[in-house]
C-alpha cells in the first residue's frame, strides 16, 4: 500500500528490527515477489527500495480472473453492443449500491471515507488523503485488473460511478492507472 520502501521504512511499518526485515527481503527477492531498486537522492550512496513484482501482486485476490476473462471473451464474441450492455448494467448496479450507502452523507470528506470503506471491502485496498488540489483517492490493488486489462470499459464505468456518488460539486481525474503499468490507480478530486 505504501509503494517502494527502504528496509528501514519497512522495519518501522512492521515494528521489527531492520536486520529482521533484511532477512525477509532476501527471501522475497529470491522468490521474485519483490524487486529491489536503487534511487539517487542527492549526495551519497543511492538508496535501495523494494516494491512488489507482478508475482507478488498476484498473491492478492483477483476476483476469479480466469473465469472473468473467459466470460468477457464469450460476451465480446456476441457483438460489441452486447459487451457495452453488460458494462452499462455493471455500472448501474454499482452506482445503485454505492448511492445506497453514500447518499445520506452530505460532507465530501465523509463521502470519501465511506467510498474508501466500500472499495476496501471489495479488495481495492483504498485510501485517501488531502492535498493542495483537494483529495487524492488511491486504490493500491485492483481485484478486477485482468478484466480491466482486456476491457477498459470497466475502468470508465468505475470512474463514472465515483463521479455519480461524489456529486457534481467535484471534478475527478484519474492520475495513475494500474492497467497502464503503474503500481496503483489514483484519482484527483477537486471542488468544481
């Protein structure tokens, strides 16, 4: 959830010794679950950070990717309109579910808290923070990544759902996208 971290940062996060972390990192690198990178930050030796590999990320739930891909392929073979209809139904049922939980909330930040709670429950490992432009909504995992990779309509649908439940007083832009090879999806939310 925190992106590339140094051994010291991981030790602090896990509340164990740096040496204990180093032993685990060696094992995880050997198993190809994480990868080390060196970053130069000014004067001195480059700083080594560690991040998940594709194999490491695959250890998180993927919402039955193989079945999903087969179904999308079958639906696609029935015609583009059929797939569009399925995505529209997916979007409308998602909007209804989210609106049921969020519509009673007036405050934008409280709406974001509820949205993060829902998305985390669904496996997105979501969080948000305030920034200079408003808020940054981050999803550190995508349980539908396999489906979204072959059919980006799912990503568009989710963005439409966010816009619907957060209302027209905000502008939402995707600033980071897992499907594009980035480590997370992130959405900048600013007041309109």
